[in-house]
C-alpha cells in the first residue's frame, strides 16, 4: 500500500509545484507568441501522460497486489490494448511536433523589410556587425582574419568599408522593427538565445544559420549561449538593448566603421612595437578572456600589478613574477597553479619573439602604484533591469592602444561602455592546430593619436563567408 500512496503524492506534488512554482517564463518581448503556445501544448500533453501513467501504475500495484489464494492470469497478447496504446502515442507525438515545424518554418523566413545584423559567436564572447547606409554586409574570408580584423572582413570589398562593427557584448535593436540575424560560430557549437524573445538558434562552425524577430518592448535583455561550449560557457553573456528610434539612431551613429577601425589599427604599433604586438597577441590568443588588465577578478590571475609581485601557489610555495617566471609559466601553465585558481590554462604555442612581446605587454601593467584611479563601472544589468551580475565585472583593454604602453591604465574601460565579464580557458586551439586561436573580446578601439603605419602581421583563425 505504501508505494501506490507514494506515487499519488508525487503526482499531486508535481502538479502543485507546476501551478505555484516561483519560476516561470520571463515576460514576452517579441512577436513570437507562438513559441509560448507550442511550449504550453507540450507541457499539457506530457503532463497528462505523466499523471495518467503514474496513476495507472498506482492502481495496478494496488489492484494486482499479492493476496493469498489469487493467481495471476497470463495473457501474452492483447491486440486491442496495443492498438489503443500505439494510436494514442502517435496522436500525442504528432500534436507536440507538428506545430513546432510550422513555427520553425516561419522563424527562418524573415520579412523583406527586416534589418540585417550579423552575430558571431566565439569562446566566450559575442561580436556583431551591421550594414552601412547601403544596407549591405560585405564579404569575409578566413584569409583576412587577424587580431585587428577578427571578423575576417575583406578590406578590398567596397561594401565592407561602411559596415558598423560592434566589438563589445552589447547589441541595440529598434523596437517594432523586424530584424534578421545571421549567425555563425568561429570555433565550436554556440546558441544565440535571448529568453524574453523566445527565439534561439544553433550556431554551427562552417555554416551560417538565421532567424528573425520583432522586438515589441524596450528594455535590456540577457544574451545567453544555450550550448555547452567550454569551461567559460556560463560567462558567455551579453545584452540586447531595445531602443526607440532616437536612441537607436544615436547608438548606431557612435559605432565605428570597418574602414575607421582599420585606419586606427594601422598605427597601433607606432607607440611601442614590442608591447603593442604583445597586446594584440593577448587578444588573438584569448588571454584577455581570462586575465583582466584592471585588477578585476577573472578565471585567471589579473595582469594588473602582476609583474613584480610575489605569486603564491596552491602547494604553498611562492615566486617572484619576472621575465623568467612568466616565460616558465606560459610554457607550462599547470606545473604550479596560483592559489585560488583552477589548472585550466592550456599550453600556448608561441615563438620566442611572441613570448617576449607578450611579457613586454604584461610588464607595462605591472606597477600598481603608477596606475591612475579606476572609474567605477556598474555591473551589467540583467533582464528587465531587475538583477545584476553576481560576479565582479571584468574590463578589457582596447584593441588599439590610445596611450603610451608604459602607462598602466590602458585597460580601463570608459564609463560609457558596459562592463563585461569573460571566462574560460584562454586560446583553446582549433582542430589541434597550435597556430589557430580565437581572438577574445575587446572594447571598441579608441582614436589613435600616433602616426599611421602598418602593424605587425597577426595569426589567423578560421572564419566562414556569411550568406549573401
């Protein structure tokens, strides 16, 4: 008798938790009400099946329990029962799947007047690209990918020159305007997901996927990655800001064009070629994804004030951080793990010259006393402006130095930029190629005041050509 009663209690408790649960869907912020309808239909069908099956099992246990003088009747086949079970199951599965197929067909068929936005996912960051006044996105190719051209845009394509580059985890959309999202991943599977929009789509390396939506209310909404993409998966966060027309136009007007960024990057190495090269390497190899440059907490030790300090390790030993220490640590990062951090940093395949450049850049961040006071930047607000990020925000240095590299505040993020935390193992190689790494996220470059001269060549990473 105990087991049937337990099953009934489980059913009642499950139904009660469903109807009085403190967790429910976020308010809808797009045109995709059909997503909620298909989810509700699935919950109803599976819920009815759950209740019926468990109550039937409870009744069967009670009805056919062992009793003295009773013997079970053996019946190997019951065609009528099998027919009903197959029929009911088929109807239930079709009722769950068929509506989703119609919704999916609409999801990938964008309206003709939809704005186009390109979304690029990479461990563990988001980048975006918008067309210029001509409404066209230029072509891209892996051969054009460098640390200062992470999207691999073709510099010879006239359509690329006025494309707006969003090198930060914040995308703005215009309320009431349909938008077509072109999605591509540069390393592993990702999934672009904004819960209040209800839409989501896998991002598969080697191909371009797409979906569309129409934002229906203004606000700030989280961007999440809905595919487990590595150790920094939970930190692959961003924000979609839905604006009215004046605010959206003002944001677009501030975005740098591809031509302007290339002009700024051309003079990046004129300030201090070795340290500037190291900074670009830190971006290209993924170092900035785990190591902040302003003292903020991250997956790995911060580089702010690292050079010249005494580092303590998990085994209780310590060492003075100098060129020899950094060389040994970068070559074999798991030999001695700093206290408070996990041994997740991979070995980086760096030439001696690259290693010297990276250490030269870290050295410029190594004197805490010389750094200017940091401007407090509020943590990124989450959906509906009701929550804040539970971890301290991490700020990253701009892709192009805007001050002499011997200053220690070049990684400070301007107050107008939202703080963004990145996590994960820096510079994971792609397809076992030690020379192929995904460049990490950087705040959009500031205007360079140095002379314009070509920068050093940078390692490339795989890219794909977006759909026309």
